[in-house]
C-alpha cells in the first residue's frame, strides 16, 4: 500500500511532469462517466414507470441492468482511451520517462491501428527515435503489423527524419517500396515513402530508400520530374579510360576518355526518357535497366549508343525492341553482351543481325515463337562472333538453319524447355555445351560427330522423345557429360562404337532399357525366374553393355527407372565409378558379387528393388555394408563359429573356478592345481539363440553367443 501511495505521489511530483497534466483528463473522463450513468438511469426509470403493462417491473429491472452495463462499458472505453491519450501527449512532448512509465508500470498497450493519432506514428512524425524504438519494442515481434511500420516510415519520410527512417528499415524491416496509407482500399500516393521524400525534397532520405528497394512510381516521375531526374543522375558512374594505342599520336595527347556506366536496375521505372541521359549517350558503355517495368524503349536504345558494350534489359515488360531496318541505323558496333530474358518478346529484333561484335545473347523466359522475323529484303552479316546463345523457356518450334549456320563462333547453346521437334543440322563451330532438354525431339542428326567430335563436352537431350540412340552420339571424343534421361530408349549401341573415352557422367534414367517385346514380367514370374537362377544354368545375359574405354573415366552412372532384368555385368568393370543408381527397376532381384570390386563406389541406390541375395539388415546399413557383404560372398567366405578366449591372472585367484562356472553354471569347490595352462572346448547347442527371455527357467549360463564353439585357454 505504501509503495502504491509513493508511486502516486511521484506522479504528482515533478519527476513525471507530463503525467501531472494528464491527471486532469482522467478526472474529466470520470465526470463524463458519472453523467452518462445518471442520464441513462433516469431515462430508463421514467420509461418503465410510464408503462401500465404487467411486465413494467420486469422491464424496469432489465433497463436498470442495461444501464449499469452500458455505464461499465463506457467507463472501460473511456479509461483505455484516456490511457492512450496520455501516451500520445507524452510522445508529442518527447517525454521518454513518462512513456516508459506508462508502458512498463501502467502496462498500457500500444495500439496497432494505423492513424495519425497513434503514439508510434506521432513519435515518427516528431522524429523521436528513442521513443519509436521504445514503443515498437513493447510489441512482440510476430504481432507487429506491417501497415503500422510502413505508415510510420511514410510519416518520417514526409518530415525528413533520416535517423527514424534508417531505424525502421534496418531494425524493423519496414518495406521501403510499399504504400502504407489507403483510403477505401485505394492507395494514397502520399503514403509512398519515395514520393513523400520527393515531396519534401529530401535527397538524403530518397537515396537511402532507393538503396533499400524503393522504386519510382509514375506519380513520382510526373509530379516531381526535376527531383526524379536528379536522383537518377546521381546513379551514373563516370570512369576515365586511356585512349586507344592504335589512335594517331596527336589524339593520344588528349585527355583520357570519360566513359559512363548507367545502372538503373530495380527502380521500377515505368518508362525511359531521353532527357535523363541524352547528354551522356555518346559516352555510355554499360547500360543496366533490368528489373523495371519498361514496356517500350526510346529509339536510341540500344541502336544509337555508339560506345555501348553491355546491355541488360531483363525482367521488364518489353514486347519488342525499337525497329532498325538496315545496318545504317545500327551504330552500336561495340555491343558485346545483351540480356533480354524475362520479357514478353515474340521474336528477336532484326537489328541484332547487324551486330558484328556481339558475343553473348540471352533471351530466355520470353514468348518467342520464331527466333528472328527477318524481312526478305534484309541483308546482314552480324552474329559471326556470337559465343553464347540462350533462348530457353520459350515457344520455339524450330531453329532456322540460315541463322544457326552463321554462328561461326558459337560455343554455348541453350534451347531447353521449348517445343522443338528436331535439332538443326550441325555446322562448323566450336560448340562445347549443348542443352536441348525438355523438347519433343524424336531423332538426332547423323553429323554431330563429324563437326563436333573434338569440341562438344556437355550434351543434354533429356526429356525428349528419342526412341533410339545413333552410334555417332557416343563418338564424341571430348564429351564429359551426357544426359539422355526421360526418353524412350530401349537399347544402346554396341561397345565397339563407343569413342567417348573422357565421359564422366552418363544419365540413362527414365528410359526403357531392358524392355522386350514380351513386356515387363509380373512379380510372380520374376520370383520364379530368381529361383531358377539357382540351377547350374548360366545367368541370362543383359542386352545393355558398356565398353571398356569407360573403365577409367566414368564416375556417375544413372540406370534408375528402367526395365532392366539384371545389373549389366559390364558395370562391374567400371573401376572409377563412384555413384551408381539402380532404383525402380522391378526386374532386378540380385546384385552381382563383382560390384564389390568397385573400390571407389560410395553411392549405391537400390531403392524399391527386391534384392534376394543381400539381407535386408545389410542393405539398411548403407552401400558400404552391401559392398562388404558382396565382397565376402565373392571370396566364398563362410561363417566361422569359433570364439577363442584367453584368461590370464595370478595363481590361485579363481580362473579355473570362473571357467567351471561359465561351463556348468555351478561354482566348483576350491582345489589347488599345479598346472598353469589348460585348454578346453565348450560346445553350444543353439549359438544364435538369445536366452535372455528364459532366465528364470534354466540354471546354465545366461549369455547369448553367436558362435557354436568356444575354446578356453588358461
């Protein structure tokens, strides 16, 4: 009681100056509650007494109860509102001490409904960073509403409080690009943090927001064009490059060339204006406009940027590039890399055909139906130096031979996840990587090994409709990775046709290897076949055979999800094999013992295989145990059921008595013996039986042994 009195006195003292003023509001709220109670009580009393109905007294009691309930509710609401009001007043005055008292001692909860009268928003409005942290820390992290944080961020941006903005973004993960204020489910543009900063003309806050994910909206660009342009110009990077050594001597005496790098990535720009960069367009070497909202480009981009070397337009809404009808309109002869991925292009711009120095072109994840829509009157000599072409994840049905055969320097080709029904005929180029997976290709051209025998290193034709593999696909001498999974392949070429001595990874999974005209065997037939193998007749020969040239190179082999009846015997000769996948081949019932000779094998996948020659408990211990078991079987090892025990100790210490007790279960009387060494044999009737469950019934030894014979040596 004394502590409460002292606490109340401290409120009235100058220790909490703002709270002294707040008590007046509490008194006023109490008076209002009393007046409301009296008014409701009198009103209901007059109403009930004026009635002459037989239920007048009941109504009177009902209305009396209601009046009490209403009064209590009003008192509670007024009390809560008064507490929040006290906190708002303390926040406005920056009274950290009073706010801490209300939060910790009075246990007032900070409301999370965003409004201009919210204490947290008031603290952000007045720039009280310590109050903002104190108020937000009082709310459990998972319960903190994002809209409250974003409203506070927009408010602090409007008022120019950089420290509060940094606190909200760094410590509380406020979204710098979200619109916090809504009116009837419609966003209020002033609630955008960047718009609020532009409206206040605060460059420092605007730059901080742009560095943390904020973007330009159309309203920001239109309402504050000068400020927006200034922010964009701040992101230009100028560098000094020496003049070319091939230039005349009089030109080398000039100042170094000032090149410009434009990096406007992830700014959500809805359009691009020439006024933003026109004065430096002749010096731009790198232009990054990726991750914006661009649906169109000015005609000068990219064809009119004379020194442009790299262009990144990925992650936009582009449906086409500006038109360039002839080579005279394309002056960006230095352009080397273009990224057009993740747009809405239906074909590549014909202007690209006039780029003579381009090396990398990426147009993945578009809507390409044709590679180039070339007018019949167009003459072009470009793309001769193109090294990498990526048009994956499109709708291409064919690759035009007239274009592909002009790519004389192509080393990387990615056309996966299209609808190609055929692969173009090979041509003279140093192709090293070819990815044509996830198409509908039914056959491969027969000249692959002629043009790319010594160049092609990685080949991926997985998830197509290949029914057979021509032998020339295995004549690629430099190939190290070959993926042919997910097709309809039933056989492989004979070993004599294989020339790929550098092959390390071969993926033949999800095919029809081992399929015969009889169809897959039933489980019962496979069971009978497994038992028939116990006969002296030789095992059936697997139609799949791998050549000996893979013995020292192949490391990973995928044979899972096929229709193999047995493990190919030639697999056991692949001494460099480290991973072998055999799962989901219902016909495989046995693992050849010769697999144990693969000393480098650490991954053996036999999932969903009903192996009969390896115990289940051994298979459950992993590939190492399986290989050890097969190795023992290969050596024709047999169980050795003999346990040898040597018992050593000083004389007359009970060694003989201990052995007698173990053998007979009875303690022998002490008889001194002069002999120091004796050997005896103990035969066990059931060496593998655990006798722990019958200890109460037998008098012999109660230890379970896995050996049938024990030799004692004393």
